[in-house]
């Protein structure tokens, strides 16, 4: 039942994981070959410079094939801003991502999350109301740098959520017995589009190597502007919120995410 309910999100996740594993294996196999090829080019150029009588200043030719790899890294991201919701009573959210970087500047981004929302005062006379489900986003980002260790970027996303909700109404009266009625729906789906801008920087964990400002960890934030696309709301009572998107009566929903990520590769 669970696999059927989240089949689309599960397929996206499995495809991204399979591609990521394949990229990491190929990258590990090619690292040794790339380093040897670069060394041979340097030795050949140094020898040529020596024959020309200029041994003190060897000419180094950068191999553009190896300096601009098709796949230049894989990144695992964790939205630590979502983790702060675990200390609240009205929502719990988890979100992470897997990115594949092409030619340093182009990033295929995938994001996956789970949310359980208990919005306060979602309905009048409601004893409780809960929305819970999974969501996924897939899109592309374009990066540009403004110093050796910092970047800003812009991108697009397509989001999909599969979720369910339930609640209970209480109607009390001074003249007759109190009346309770439950409501809810399962296998609800919604999709949306996003425009993203963000920035991130490498974390400097050690001061020993001053020449290399980079580490494997990056810290960043992104601003999202989400546009609701495909969603069929219930007539009465209307569904209040969509995991991964926001309130259903907002056709345009802004959001801000804070994240940390680890990068495999150069």
C-alpha cells in the first residue's frame, strides 16, 4: 500500500540514487588516469622549454579536456533549517537532496522530504487536524562565482507531493449532546513549479593550508517562489496544506531554505 501511494516519488528517488552511484564509480576509476595524463603534459612541456634554453620558467599547457570534466562532482545536501521544526508541536519536517554537477556550473538537483503538519486553527471547531506525506523536487541550477570559495545561482524545479489528511470537528451545544464528526482523504496529489535563487560558500575547517580555501563542506541558503499547478481540492472542508508546498489557498508561495552539503569530487 505504501509503495503504491508513493510510487512516483520512489521512482524518482531510485533513479537519482542509481545515477549518482554510477557517477561516483566512474569518477573514482578516472581519477588516476586524469592525474597521469596531466603529469605527462607537464613533463613534455617542461622538456620542450629546456631545449629552448629557458629551463627556469617552464611553459605549462592546461589540458582543457581534463580541466572541464563533463561530470565534475556529486553533492549530498541536508536542510538543517527543517530540522528546527522537530522542537515544535505544529510541524515536523525532514529534507535532503542529491546533486550531480556538470562542467562545474550546471547542477542537476533533486530534493526529497517528508512533512507532518498540525496547523493551529486550521478550521473553526476542529479538535485536531493533521496533514502528512512525502514530496520530491527535480530541476536544474546554474552557478557562477563571485570569489574563489563563494557562489550564487539560479534554477528551476518541478515539485510533486503525495499525502493524506485527517481531522475531527466538535459541535457543542447547551441544549443537546455534543456532536463529533471526523473527516479526511488519502492518496492526495499535488504538483507545482519553482523559481530559485541562492548562494553558498565553502566552509574553511582548517587554517593550515592557506593556499586552498576549499573544503568538502558547503553552507548555503536558497529562496523559492512556488507556483501551484495541478491540485484538486476537496469541497468541504477544504484541504489546508500541501507537504513541500504550503497552504492550498496560496497560488504563489515563497519559502526560504538553509542547508549544508558535502561534495564528492573536485
